[in-house]
C-alpha cells in the first residue's frame, strides 16, 4: 500500500522502516535533511515539502502525521488540508488530545477529507516488536487502512476503538496508567535501596519477571536500567510529562471519577522538578513557628 509519512524522528523513522520492510510504498517528509536522507537510503521516496508529498501520492491518498502534539501537528494538518482532496485521509499518530481530533475531523469534513486518530504505543522498541495501535475513525476508512495498521502492529496489536477521538482517548488513559505503574515501581525500589539487607536490585527486578504477579515490560526495562547503572548515578531526579497524564486527571475531574493513584503519580512528576521548593521551606518555617523545631539554613 502507498502512504505518505510526515515526521521522521525516533518513532516516525522506525515506523517508516517497518513499513518498508513489508514492501509498502512510503513517500516521506521531514524538515531535517538527515532524517529524509536516512529513510531514502532505506527505500522510501523522500520529498522536500508537504506539497511535494501530496503530489507524489496517488489518490485516494493517506498521510500519516507523526510530529509533536500541539502546534506542530495543528499547522501540519492545516497545511495538508489545503492540498489534499476529497476522499483522502489524514492519520494523526502523535499524542494528540482527543478533543482536538474531534474538532479537526469536523473542520475537514466539508472538504471530504477523512480524519483518523491512531494512538501509538511502543516507543523506540516498536521497530522490532511492533506498535500497539488504538485507532479511532470511520469504520470503512479504518478498514481501508488496515494493511498499514497490521504491518505496524504485532499480532492482535491493532484495534479500531470507535469514532474519531476514541483512539487518542484510549491512548491517554493507557499513559495515565503507565504513570501510576512507573511510580509504584520507583517507590518500591527506593524502599529496597534503603534496606539494611544490601539487596541486589537488578537481580530482584529480573526475578520478579519470572512468573510474579507484578511482571511486565516496564519491569524488564527497570531490570535493564539497574543492571547498567545500579545506583542511577549521574541522573537528575527530573521527570517530564508529555500531557496525557494531565488530560487523564482533567477527564477524571470532569466525570467525577476518582483516580487518586494516577493523580498522585502526575503530581510526583511535578515535584521532581522543584529544587529548594517554596512548599518545603514554608513547612520548615511553620514547624519552627508553632513548635520551635530546628530549621536548616
């Protein structure tokens, strides 16, 4: 199948490679010369603009957008909308907020351009293991694109989740759960790192993946990280978030659904970025004020 691909970063470039290995025809664009050259070497047709990408595709066209969520995705889809024709499809594979999907689909509808949201999980490992795909959009359009989705995904790793927006909504909840799982592992291993037993954390992480109820791919990555750097030396305790955790908590608040574990995990990420926080200084000052407790200068 022929497909256009916009965005050839760590995930996008690997996704193009996976498609090429299955003999799909890929027309690719990225602003970076090196990224275009890399996929062209692998067999893709690289072009220098979005207009050139659309011109190189046979209608009805399908263009996968894999650029950062927010303004980059918004501007890319807006530019594509001015060039694509009725019957063409835009696939957003980034970490877009599902409400933006619904809005964009409605904006494209009068032009006859279809919109599909593909929540994509797999990270840098997806090239070899495949990408878990949560896909929202019109049933017939998704079915038409099935050869692309089944190539990118491992067996049983692609699901049509429902209407436009549902794919990214499911991916958002997936990432909220991911926040909580990682936080639980991190807290447990910190407790063991403080143990008087001198525990071998890499071996314990490996052990727990041999049939225990907490085994997982995240725990495999934990074992690998600790084996390579048992004390995590030279790493700063600064944890970013890419948006999905915030949106999950916002959705929970809107629906009045209790999600305390995911919320706490998100707030712990915020806390990781606070050096010499005002909160902690005020707590120390208050303890000193009401109880005369010593403070450290």
